[in-house]
C-alpha cells in the first residue's frame, strides 16, 4: 500500500471512529494520520520544514496525545 493510499485510508478510519464515538471529536484526523503514517520524527521534520505555521497548535496537540494515549482509545478530553 503506497503512502498516499495509506494516508487516505487512515484519515477515513479515524473519521469513522469519531462518528461512532470511539475516538474523541477533538482529534484532528489529518495531523494524527501524519504522525501514524510518517512516524514521529519524520512528521516533526515535515511540520517544521513544510507545514503552515497555523497548523502548529493542532499538530502539537495531536503529537502529545498520540504519544501519551495512543490514537484510537483516548480518555475524554
């Protein structure tokens, strides 16, 4: 499975999980997917070198929650 296909699929799965109430509504599927698919180090490098600075707060929140709680079964936040 290519990166683009994997990314699209993961965003879709996270949105389905949100709609079902199993993943918090506050989760940002795009940022969380970047962390899942590209990995933490690569995602950080990409964020700093390529992403719009306006996305920094959402990215930082997703990075912290993903590493602390995981993606799919976070406590209510």
